């Protein structure tokens, strides 16, 4: 067995010091935080509670000698002759810092509130497992490549892949898919929307890693989490209507980047996609024809997911209802002639529209005939 490197022991001492500082800060705000957290946790599903409790339990396990070594993914130990493959299942629940545990729990609860009602508990659990295992495998191969390039054994035996960094990244991608145009913040520089969050988080995580405020493979796990979660949601996620993936234009890989460089990114991503299609890793989106109705034919084209259109329609109707409820003017009576209402185009529909319902004034004023 290989001895624990000095870097690991030093990191453990730093962990105790930083966790003591974080604990003192949390104690000052503990009553408010505990009240809000308990309310959100109590209303969560079984999947959310299980992941959150496992994260707390894993944090306390990190103080046990050799627990980090045996429960986190160490690239050198997943190779022959060790084959510590169980660490691909245990690594998400091991965190070395208290603030990482709190951020993990917060993201898991938000995921349960926003995504579980749309996906269901089983799909959310599948998303969690695929992202975390995929991030662990991809990060392991990344560090193996770094070792072969540098011959530095620290990449094999002093690196511990752990935590929910990949899942946090995946959550930002899923929120971009579900509510891309939702405004989070309005500033003099423009509006911050959900669609901007994944790239902004990647830049933030890489910057924090460069200045030393985060340690370990967090930034590598985060970037792999973005890519793996997008790949799954884009091409492989099964929907209740029989569709697979989400081929909407606002969820393309280029949409993660600023509009100025999107054409360049689109060329690279589209070329990569065509290569994967040739290798039969991905499939081209197919046209679907719904002829079940005797009077209508519904055609679904690539990039016009009906589920995405329906989601946008519901959001537009919700915004419309909120605006109507805020108006102080009452609806006109049935005895008065009502002016026609303007047609309101709903975002995300190819040709459909919705308008404010109009009331008829009876047969006293028949429509005039064109001469």
C-alpha cells in the first residue's frame, strides 16, 4: 500500500482550520439558516432527502483516518491491480469543507423544487447518477492524461475526486434548458438570465482555482459536469411524449457562449456532431408525424420540440395573467361594446398565438359586410 503523501496531510490540517472559520460564521446565522433549511428540507422528496443526508454523513466521514482515501476516486487506485471501482459510487457524498456541504444541499433542494415536478423523482435520480459517475470517469482519464504528459505521480495518488461539483454544473444546465429567458438580475450592463449562468459559473470556478481559493479537481469536475449534463439532456433524455433529447435552438452548444462567438462555436460543435453521427454515437433528429387525429396533422421538425414550446407557452400565459392581475381597471360589462384585444404572440411556438378572450355583445351590433 502506498503511504499518504505529505500534501494530503497538509490539506487535512488546512481543512480543519478553514472549517473552524466557516463554523464560527455559520453559528452567527444559525437560527435563520436552520429555520429556512428545515422548512425546505421537510417539503422535499425522498430522493432529495437521501442525497442531502448522505452528503452530511460523508462530510463527517472525511474526518475518519483513511476514509478520504478509500471513498474518493483516486486515479491511481482505480487502475489495475487495485480496481477501486466502488469509489465511483461513494465519491459524490464526500466533502472536505463545510461550505461545500451546504452548497451541495442547497443545490439538491433547488433541483427537487424546480426539476423534480417536471421530470419526476426517477428521472432526477437517473440524471444525478449519470452526471456524477460520468464526471468521475472523465476526470479520472483527464488526470491520467496529465500524468502521462508530466510523469508527476501526484496526479495519480495525491488527487481525490469527490463532491457534487459536477452535479451543481449539471443543475445550471438543466435550469438553462427549462427556463432560459428567466431574468435573475437587472444591472446597468444588461440582464442576467438563466441562459448565462453555466458559462458564468465556469469562468468563476476557473478564476477561483487560479487564485487558490478552491483546491483539488473542482474546476475539472465542474467543466465535465457542464458537458456531460448537456450531452444527456440534448440527445438522450427520454420524455413522456416519446421524444428523446431537446433539439431546440436555444439549447444548442453554441448558445452557452456570447452571441459574438456563437457562429465559430457552432461550426466546431456541428462538425463534432456530424463525426459522432458517422460513428453512430449520436443520431440525427428525425421528423415525426402525428396522424392520430382525423382532422389535423402535427409535424415535429428538428429544433422545434413541442415540449419546449408548451413550456414557453405556459410561462407566457403565467406572465400575462400576472400583468392582468396587477391592472386596476376592471373588465368591461357585457352590455358595453368591447374593443378588440391585440393578439399576443407566444415565444417558442412556430405559428400559434394566444390572445385575451373577448366577450360577445350579442346580436344588437352585427358585423358589417364588405362591399
